């Protein structure tokens, strides 16, 4: 950036150049912008999973476990960030209790987790997926309870019976 | 920025970066605002069980007397606390809806506090909610059941930390 010094031309002398070096400032700003853009992208993915998902507020102090994450909006259900039930709203008036696509996704994940932990995937006593796995349900605050119930029932049937709801901590 | 060409005369080449800096500053302000609003929305979790019939309710002095604590949640009339006893008829406490504003969560907590003071060993409550209620009010009711806000000095006091969720049977 170049500025002409005031008054030099009036006295008839050659104008002098004043250089302000802004290269370092631009470097710093670029790094800061890159950091903020990356942070924004990661934050949106990991905490909300969908743009139309606004969790309720709670005064609970319990930490959130992100091992298995089911996000519920008014239109769709996502399992670990991927849409598994794209027509969730269609079930609103129906008597559907088990969400088949979510059930299949959870059972696949259950098998992988059991394999990694070295425990049997199927409970020999009941013939159902072995229980004891945690799941966090991140639901939009406007979703109806009857829809949440379907998600809870499906999680429970797939062996994810330690259910927790995600909420925004009060006062944050 | 300047450069010397030809050796005889010094020429000045200038690159106008003012517009670039303007855009970068606007972008920076926007991203910082976004960062401030998103990062500090700290997430927490609310444990929610499903009812398991016939499970042991716990142990304690008054175990034989109080079998179950149920909270019914309906848009009208509001909350209904049902205390089921093994040796007598259930006791019912009504917490009417707080006008058009909705449910009276503070009064529900106060009523449950008096239950908790009589039966300290109880930790679980069955919340029976109307199917068409929103998730937001369900979580608020769970908060009111799990703890009571006693103000700045006393803080938050735990009530019934284990809440099982189901719908109201027809």
C-alpha cells in the first residue's frame, strides 16, 4: 500500500513513497480464517448433524458419549451423520413402532462394536442383540414424543438400551 | 510494493489490497460471531430409560409401602402424580397446567420434593406422556423430575434421577 506524504508536491520536490507492509497481517488473517472455517465445519457436523436440528435446553450436567449418535429431525433420522430414514414424517400418523432402516443400521453397528469388544453380538438367552450399548439421541425440540418413542424402541431392540437425550446445557 | 527495472529509473508498482482487506475483515467478523455462538453451546445428556416391568425398585425402610411413582403429563389437565402403595389405594396429586403458558414445572418439582423427603430411597419415576407433546416439553418435565432448582444459595438438588419414558395407555 502506498501513501503520498502530505505537502511534498506543494513544495515542488519529488513525491516520496511511504510503504505499509500488510503482507504479515494478511498471512495472519488467512490462517485465522482457515482455522475458523475448519472449526465451523467440524462443529456443525459433530454437535448438530443436521441444520434443522435444535436440541432442547436442560440443566443436566451429565457428559455426552458420542459412540453411537442418532439424530432426529422432523423429516429424517440420521445414524452417525448419515440419513437412514428419509421419510420419517410419513410414519407420524402410522402405528409403525420399529424403524426398519434405522434398525438395520444399528444392528450393523452393534455387530462391529461386539466384534471389536470381543463379546457375542447375540444374547444366547434371548436370541436378541446383546444389550448394554449406549446411544445418544439428538432430537430437534419440535419433534413429537410419539416419533421419539419409535426411535427409542428401535434403539432398544437393536441392543442400544442405554439411551440418553442430548440437550444444550442451560445458560450456555 | 516496489520494483527496480532497467537500472536507470526507479518505477513503483502498487497493488491495491484495500478491497481484499475489507472482504477479509468482514469474513473474519462473521466467522468470529459464528464461532462465539456455536462453540459455547455446550451439550449435555439426559438419561432416559424405557419401562421394564417387574424390576426391583430398590431397597429401603419404606420399600413395602411405596411401590411406584408415576407422573402423567397431559396438555389438559397438566401433571398428575400417582403414588402407588402396596397396602392401600394410590394417592393422586394434581399439578394443573399453568394457563396458556403450559406446564407448571416448578410446582411439579416442589410436589416431588415432598415425595422425596418422605421416601428418600426412591430414585426412579415413570413418566407417562401424551403422544402429541413435543420433545422440548418432555425434556423440561424430565428436568423437573430429576432435580429442583432451590435458588442461588442452595443450588440444584437431585430428586429422581432415573426417569423411564412411556406414553399414556389408552
